[in-house]
């Protein structure tokens, strides 16, 4: 079965409100994804993982095990 790919439309910092990032937790971002059929999906991920996988706005990705990977 072929995995569905998404276009990363936007990446924005996660909002922790007036709270600071909990100790030991890595900063997260919200990734706004668009499927080929136009549906939108938002995925929360560690910012370090996006950098490590070279994923940025405009990238084509697949969603696997609750994480994003280059398509």
C-alpha cells in the first residue's frame, strides 16, 4: 500500500502560553500539512527532528508512526 504524501504548508512554534517549556522537554512545532485532496492536517513534532530530516515549509512528506519523514 502506498503512503499518502503531504505538502508542508507552514511550520510554527508550539504555543506554551505563559508557561515555560517543561524541564527536559524539547521545543516542538506545529506542522500544517495539505493532502493531495485538499484536506488539512496538523502534526506536532520536535523541532530538532524536522531539522535533522531537512523538512521545511514546501517539503513533501509522509506521516509514519506519528512523525514526518521526507517523501
